[in-house]
C-alpha cells in the first residue's frame, strides 16, 4: 500500500497540484491585502468615509457590555446575529479580483499555447484537385513518349 501511495504522490499531476495550492494560498493573501488595504478604503471613502467592512445590521439581542458598539468583529465574536453586508461586499470584490486575474492568466496561456501549436504543426502542402493531378500525369506521359 505504501508503494502505491508513493507512486501516486510522485506523479506529476499531484506535485503540480500541491505547488498550485501553495502558490494559491500566497496569492490569496496578496489579493486579500489589496482588497482590504487599498480598494475597500477607497470604496468606503466614496460611501461615507467609514470602513466598509463594518457595515452591518444587528438582527438580535446585543449584550449589555456591547450596547451601542459599532465594532463588527467584537459583536460577531460575542455571538450577536448580524447581517454583515459590508463584509460580504468585501469578499465579493475579493472574488472578482481573483476571477479577473485568473481570466487574464488563462487568456495569456491560451494565446501562448495557440502560438506554440502554430509553430509546432508544419503547414501541410495543399492537396491538388484530382483533375489537375490527372492533367499532370498526361503531360508527363506525353513527354516520356517523345523521342
């Protein structure tokens, strides 16, 4: 069983997947920072200058020690039911950024593969129509009969 597992792990696809997961995790942190530290503050400025991720609606009882609090993280940690639409918008922007970057990467890869395929495949000679081939054979036969 260990030998089968070793064979499975050493296949190229599994190693490629492991590398992709590691790079994806690091890329996710970069996108999260871009969203939370650069984009969302600008969007928050447009929508009133507040931290956009702290936009929420309280749906239940708030503990006495947190009455009047506008700290989304503290209320959430205390177990208060919240409709955190600001955090949802932040995550949606995160998703759109990742999806757009993946789209751009796939577009570049598809173009590169297309260019490679064009270079790799030699151009096949054009097939002559049958009547042209027949006429060439007749011409060659007539030339061969001449003294």
